[in-house]
């Protein structure tokens, strides 16, 4: 888990560096969309960005920023895979991991996701850019990073609760010792029904060796 936290810190630094170059990223998308004759289409999938880089990118600045974006996405995917290998299906983090897997799918439609406060990527776009073209693609990295961090936090809390329960278990066992020994003795003598639930004899599930209960106080005889 410590290695994962280090990976997330490194990813945070990469995301911070990328966020500082968002204007360059948008400019690169503008030029490559124009070269691809897709000026009216939103940038809605990772496959689209990859296609722009591979086939419609004609200067080193655009190549550098699009490569940085896809490299960060690839690092997020690797971190997701490591987290998934450590989690069980019923882990409290499973919902976050499933959401990450969907968002990082190469052909998933990103056009409707938006990074919320405290993230400000969308705020640096014009209204037209945010609504129609780039709001989803600039939101992807911060949204996925948040989900991965939530997954790690949930996992750590679950491990902490489990450790606390395991630490309390010896005390519970020691307190339960006399009762367990008594029941073991009863089971050996045939006095306990299967499962140790109640005293048992052939007549029924009641201890008939004790006298019947009587109410307190004097008993009037007629």
C-alpha cells in the first residue's frame, strides 16, 4: 500500500504539471482537430486523442503535450490494475475501481463528465469550449485520480477496522474461555444438544434434574 501511495503522489505531480499546460493542450487539440477535419466534433474519447497524435500532429509542441496526456492516462491505468489486484470483489473500494475502469476505457464517451470543485480545469475553458468540445477530456485525469485516492483511503480504513477487530479477538476468546470449557465438558457428557445450544436429555430440551419453579413467599395450604 505504501508503494501505491508513492505512485499516487507521483501521479499528482504529473497532473499538476499537465494542468499548468492546459492552454497548450487545448491549442494542440484545436490544431489536430482542424487537420482531421473534425472541428465540429467534441473530443470525447481517448481513442480520438490517440488518433490525433498518430495521424494529425505536425509539430513537436503538440506531440509533446498530447503524449504527456496519454502517458498520464496510461499511468492511471497501471495504478488501477495494481489496486484491483489487491482488492477483493466485496471491497468497499470496488465501486470506485469500476468507475475508473469505465472512464479509462479507450472508446468510452467522456463528453458528459465534469471535474468539480476544488478542481478548476473546466473553469479555464470558455463556455463554448467547456460545453461543446473539451469539458470532458480535461476532466478525465482529475476525476480518475480522485477515485483512485478514494479507493486507497477506503482500503486503508477497512484494513484498520480489521486490525482493530483482530486485536480485540484474543480478549474476547479469553473472556469466553470458562463458558467454552463448560460447554465442552457438557458435550463430552452428552448433556449438550448438537451445536451447544441447550441442555438436552431424551425427554426433551429441558433440564429435568432441577425442581419446578415456585413463587416466593409463604404458600397457603387449604
